[in-house]
C-alpha cells in the first residue's frame, strides 16, 4: 500500500491499552470506508474509565455511520493499514490496527 495515498479502510480493527487498570481498554470494530462515509460496527468493547467517548458514540447502536462531509470526528489513515480515530475531537485518540 502506498503510504502517501492509503487505500480505503476495510476489515476488523483493534485498539488496546493495558498500561494500568484505570486506563485499560479493548475496542474491536469492523470498519468499511465508502466515498462519502465510514461505517463502524462495534464488535467488542471493554473499558472502565478511559474510553468514554467510544461508549458515547455507540450508546444508541452498535453500528454508526460517520459522514465525511459533516465532520465532528477526526480519522487519519496511515500507510501501514492503521488509522487514528479521535471521536468528537475530544478526549484521547485511539490507534486502531488491522
């Protein structure tokens, strides 16, 4: 994959942090990128305190569609198949790996 022009996001991605019990989280989601949106399907979510923005994003449904044109969330794709997700552009960003 060309790092200057990463392809569309597609597949199962995971973010984990096990540094200490108060900051620990595990997030697994299926992601599909289309020309106009990102479709996120929450598969697994474990957290005590640190991933509150993710739990808020998926509070009404395990499937969320984020429109690229409307913004409100920051997603940065990297050339190695990972992406950084910054829900609501607040709190901490999450690095999700394929």
